[in-house]
C-alpha cells in the first residue's frame, strides 16, 4: 500500500466516522426492569395473561411520610389527605391506597356499606379509630407503623413506553411531597428504582470513560514516547467507540447498566490491538528493517493473530447472546460488533499512519525486556515439573471453590449501601411488610364452583395462612380475606369476628352480597367476568432470589400435599417471582454460553494448527484462570448474579488472546526451522512484552469498574482484572511447559 492508498483509506474511515458522530446526539440512557425477564419462558407468558386480568403488579410507588407529633393527630392526617388529593391530580397517577382510603364493611338495613377506618376531619374519633386499626388482624403494620411514627400509601400509576415520561412522573410526585411540608419521607418501587439507576448509569458511563482515557494516555506516553503515536492511538480508540455507539443508536438501543461498560471495554480492546501492532513494528525498525518492509512484516505476523484474537474476544461476548436477559444479551451483541469495528479501524488507520509518517523510534527498553523475559523463560525451563504440580494444585482448589459458589440476587443488591434507594427499601423491610409485590394466581378447576364457594375459600384460607408464615407477610388480600371482612361486618365490626363464617346461613348471606362490595375493594382481587379466577396479593420483604426460590418450592410442595388438585390451583407469579426464576436459569446460561465460547475457540485452534493436541494445550492455560476466578467467588462469598454472570465468557474471550499471539508466533518460529526450545525462547522474547503490556492495559481498563456505583459492576471489574492476570501468568508459564512436554513425547 502506497501513500495514495493510505490517504484514501483514511478518508473512507473518516467519512464513516463523521456519519457515526451525527448519530450520537440521539443516544439515550435507558433501563427497564422487565427487560431482564425471559420473554419466551412459560412463567413470563403466564404472567402476561395474569396482567391482562389484574394489571402490572409492580406499577406502584410505596411512599411513607413521618410525623413528629404522632400519627393519629388531625393536623398531620389533614396534611397527608391534602397531599394525596394533589397526587391524584398528577397525570399518570391512577389510584392511591392509604389508611385514609381503606374501608371497613358495616351491615345496614340496605346491606353492607363501606365506611372509613380513619376520620381526619373528626378529632374526637381519632383515638377510637387508632384502636380499631391496631387491633384489626389484617391491618396491623399495613400502611401504618407507630414504632417509626410513619404512615404509608401506595400510588398506582400508568406505564409508559417512553421512560422519560416515567422519570417525569416520579419528579412530579416528589415535587408535590416536598411542597406538602411533611418533611422526611421514604419512597420505593420500580419507577423510583429505574429513575435512580438511569442517573447512576450516566455517572458511571462518564466516569469509566474519563478514568480509562487518563490511564490510557499515561500508558501511551510511557510506551511510545512520541505525541504522534499517542494522538493516533486516541483517534483510533475514539473512532471505534463512536462507530459502535452509532450502531446502537441505529438499532434503537440505549445505554443501560450493562452497556455502560461498553466504551471502556472497547477502549482497552483497541489498546491491545494497537500495542501488538506498534510493538512489533518498533521491533522491526530496531532490527534495521526499512519502514515499508517493517510495516509489511508486522501486518503479516500480527495481522492474522490480532484478527483471531478479535474473533475469540467477539465470540466471548457473543456467547452472552444466548442468555434470556435482554441487557446482558445486548452487551454481548454490541460489544462483539464493537470488537470487529475496532479491529477494522485499527488495521486500516495504523498502517496508513505509519506509511505517512517518519519511521518509528527505536525503543531504549528493548534490551531490558529481553533480559527479563529471557530469565523468566530459563526459570520456567528448569522448573517444568513444579509448574505442572502447582497447576494441578490450583485445579483442585478451583473445583472446591466452584462447588461453594452462591447464586443469589436481592432486588436492590447492586445499589450502593448508602444510596437513598437502599435506605428506603430497608426502611420498608424493617417497618412494614416490605416493598416487593407478592402475587399468587388462583383458578378453580371444578366447573360447578367459584372462588367464593365455601370449600374453595377454605382452601384459599389455608394457603393464606401458610404464605403469611412462610414469607412473613402480615397482610394479604384474597377472596378469603374479603369473606372474613364481610363476616366481621355481620358481627358488629368486632375484630374477633374477623374469620370465616362458622355457619352456612351467614356464609350464604355473604356470598349473595359479594358483588355489591366489589367496587369498594382497594384492588381487583377476583375476576367478575370469570368467577373461577382470583388472586392473592400483598407486599413482602426483599429476601433475595435464593431464599425466594426455596420458599416457592416449599409452597408448591405444600399445595401439592394439602390442596385438592381437582378443586383449585395456586400458582405463584408476578415480577418478583420472575426475577427469582431468571436467577435460577443463570447457571445453565453461563455453562452453555461458556461452552459455546470454548467450542468456537477450539475450532479456531484446530483450523490454525491442524492438531487436536494443540487445541487441548491452547485451552488448558485459559480454562484454568476462569476456574480460579470462579473459585475466588466461592471462597470469598461473592454471589453469582445476573450482572456478574458475564465475567466468565468475557474473561475467557479476552484472556485467550495471549495464547493465540503466543502460539501464532511459535508456529512462525517452527516454520523457520528452529527446534521447540529455540522457538519458545524467540516467541517469549518477541511476544512477551506485548502480552504483558496489553494485560496491564486491560487490567487498568477493567479495574476502573471498581469506581462504579453498582456493586455488581465493582465485582465485575475486580474479577475480570484478576482473571486477565491469571491468564497472562499461565500463558507465560504453563503454556510453554505444555509445549515442551508435548514435543518431548
């Protein structure tokens, strides 16, 4: 390629990048909790049918306001009532359930009527009102908590496809609360959490980019000394990132928790490509090669190897595409795309820039690197048995560590411990039932009965009591709770009468009047058009996915043992349950995705070296670091979550790069007629520096994730960085030992 072709190539790349830059203003930050669920899973499809009947179970905000002068005083309750009336007028707010709106049924000559439990406009009744609420079996600590002097209410809201409207809705609600003068408050719910996550994602996105750029600039000056190579490298990195983000915009994707890491990942991948090219180019110049010859030889020796490393890195990320979680899938797809974009940009611009500029300088540290790497290789050569035994010991420890990995993910696990969202959720966990929605679908299987038939209600009551004890839910609303409330009304409103009727006559009277009180219920509990379907609903604490799945399995076993399968069915559903189920599939997804990545890499190695033994030799030094990292998670108790599940596929895809560069150079040296030891020595000296430097750069890039606001991103940064260091060590120690042993045989 001559100067003219170099200018043309630079012009083409520049034109493409200008078009990409035009797209960037359209890039948005987005997060949708529901995107983490598997849309083709039976549980999700069942939930969609459930939503058609009762609506989304997590479209609410749970808000608690505190009183300094006690809860049951008129000024406080009047202020709360005023606030609630103002919130009802906000566009997007559908309904508000509060202690001021809940009703009890009282029997009258015309049938049951609904009257409020609280009368804020009548100070004389507030004392008796407080007694009625505190002694009611199903209202204790439901929306009122005297220990914390707080009163809570549920704001049910609409769902918007455009998340900007949802963020605006949260802002309007918070503004009204601030203007109410009620002071300190707590808020939890999907909408609030999503809004907070989007803000944190924006902060992380900029933080990762700035920190990575600062560190990379320092490395570039340390490595290349001259400003032209630093500037050229930064241009290549910037263009690669811009083009990848433009692809995201063109396909309608925004930046979320997972993809906020994408620019930093591409930055370090681009640096790896640049370092391998320029390091080899500088070595050629140092050996006295003319500039054009040095560029050609560098392209020949590094171009194919770097393409293969880009391919394996892309495969590592692309393996994430098989997961059921959309954010993880998108990270895999777009990062894999970005890796190839980075390769094309790097190997288009770097050779062109090298042609159009003066020859590279000779690095003064060349002899130092050769001395260090030479001593290292001789040490490994003398201690091959020790390397093998240490590796076997590490394999054993890894198997042990992997066996004790914990798979768990509380709903707000990724938030910083001191974040307001974390404090708010813990407040509701400690002082109320919790803030997570709990849903169970009921379906009567006997065609001759409805959800309010006595035999069915008795089964529902049995399940209610089990759920209250198992999931520690003090308040549940169900067909059974409606019957019990009606029974209390027929017995003068006495709390001790809150229970199922003890005679058929009362039960029949209640059944006849159920329809009349349906519109007074705070939420839809049964399907008026299909009286054979209903729900059990409530709020519970964030016990984590592991405990949630365990309790759900125990609940299913209880139903199978205690409930007539021909009479009625009970099935847990809702977004909280779907979240637990998603975590349950995590291990299978990881193993399957990693297996695909390993299989593709093995195929590449087989095509490159035409030897099954070489495939095995190539894989062992890369699987071991992954196993060691997994063991660290097991020994340190770092839980495996959806957000940390990307570690293994990503780390393997990147870590294998060192092996490919090493084996590619080793093959070239063997083709020159060198014996195995000579070839290994020359390979270590020529590729060792680039491997160490690129690993150092990758380590520095990923370690910036430890500054993240999200705990999972923090652990992702640490664990991938550690894996890359392990992979470098095994590539420079175990890999040559395996090659030596193979050739001896």
